[in-house]
């Protein structure tokens, strides 16, 4: 365990706290004004994040997944049935991101160069935004992890 001290503009306190929480296991930030009163001193107790579990392979993640055609139908129906003002829920974004990931994996296996990988990454990032997840080097790995956990409980 260690302590981090940051001196920053008061407008940056939330952004700095979020960035540190994404990189470390942090406690609450203690705030004190600097001697000139123009900035803020943050003291944050932190520790290293636990080692992440290994990401599931695509085969492990999608073992229980319905066919791609079936998932296309489900996502189309879910999008059509949801009123615009209600928004689409996490299950929709998880299944859509997983579907696009599976299509992109198929393209990659065929050495095809299409937009599927980019679309899969963007859908994965949308899921991460909904989950309020810190930045992950490959959002598609996050989708596989979340899909595998979701499918196991269905």
C-alpha cells in the first residue's frame, strides 16, 4: 500500500481521481487547499490492482452462443421493439457487441478486410461506457469475458 499526492486545479479533481482509480485500487481522496489557496492537494491511499483473470478465448466465450443468424434477428427485433426514448439496455449492447465480435472473428479467419472489427470495437466501447469500466487495451476481450459470464447464467 502507498500514498499518492497530487496537486491540481479544483476543476480537475474528479478527472484525476477517476484516472487513479482506474490504475490502482484507491481509497477516498482527502482534499486540502494549497498554501496559496488556488489549487487543491489530493492525498489518496492506493494499492496495486489484483492481477486480472485471463481473458476467455473466443471459443470459450461463445460456446453457448446461438447462431450468428439468430443473434442478428434478436438484435434487429430488440432495436425495433425499443422506443427511442427508452434507450437500449445492457443485454442489447452485450449481445450486439458479441455478435459483431463473432462476425469480425470470422472475417479475420478469412483474411477479409471489412469494417466488422471496427464496428465490433465501437460496440464493445459502448458496453464499457454502460458498465462504467476503465480503459482496457482490447475492448473486444472485455465483451468476451462479459458474454461468457452472461451466457453461463442464462
